C-alpha cells in the first residue's frame, strides 16, 4: 500500500505540474496572437486539455491572468541572460528581448482590466514586474553599451516605460505594426542623441 501510494503520488503531481505549465504556455501564446480577450476554451484547446482541467487549475479568468503574468515575468527575466549568451551580438539580444517584452505587455494590460477594484494587488504585481525586469534590461543595455552598439544615454526604466507607452494603446490596425515602431525606437539607441531644448531656445 505504501509502495503503491509512493509511486503514484509523484506521477500525479508530475501530471498536474505538466498540465499547469502547458496551460500557462498556451495562454501566453494565445494572448499574444489573439489578444487577452481570447476565450478560456481557446486556451484549453491550445494546451491540449479539457476546459474542466483548466478550471481545476485556474477557477477564474483573473486567476489565469495572474498566473500567466507571473509566468511571463519569469520567462522574460530568464530570457535576458540566455539571449546574451546565444545572440549574434549584445544589440541583437537587446532587440530580441524587447520583442519578447512587447508580447508580454499585452497580458499586462489585460491583467489591469481583470484586476479592477484590487488596486493593492495590481500594484504589488506591477512592483514585481519592475523588480524582476528592470535589472535584466540594465544588463542588456550595459552589454550593448560596452560593445559600442548602443551609445544613447537612456536608463532601463525609461526604455521599459517608452516601449510600454508604444504598446499601451495599440489597437488591431493592419496599418500599424507595433513591433516595427518598437524596433525603430531601439535602433535609435545606436545614435548619440543631442540634449533636448525647448523650442524657444533652439537656433
């Protein structure tokens, strides 16, 4: 009896963990491609599980969104060092990471909708977002700066805010490619930017 229980429980836990990971990966992909308003049935289908399995793991849509949000924060944080180790150059790693970050931001904005009325909970998740991702972006910018590929004077928090603002009001418009605009922004870091002056002080 003990042997059977000991051999079955780890397998059951492994199955549960595998299903949860599949759901989180699928939800992140679905939200990135179909938007955060995609149905939970679409997420379950993409993960290859039944809708009942999804609800056992995540009883509400808010539970799913929070879990995906945390999952993507971890993925973005882990991707920084991995990209620096494998990309052709530090700048390529920076650009790849920013594109990954753009996909993640869709979930962040969707989370703001489902957490309405829970300002303290959302603020805590936003702080987690900053605590984990700003240092990763700093390492990417430092590496690109040391290689001479980035010369513009910009702080990682400023870049995260700038990319976030470009994505924040993005609507499904066939004539607007937010990735292209973000790429133009990041590519501009290769040039030294003159100090900004008010219009009245310009020659």
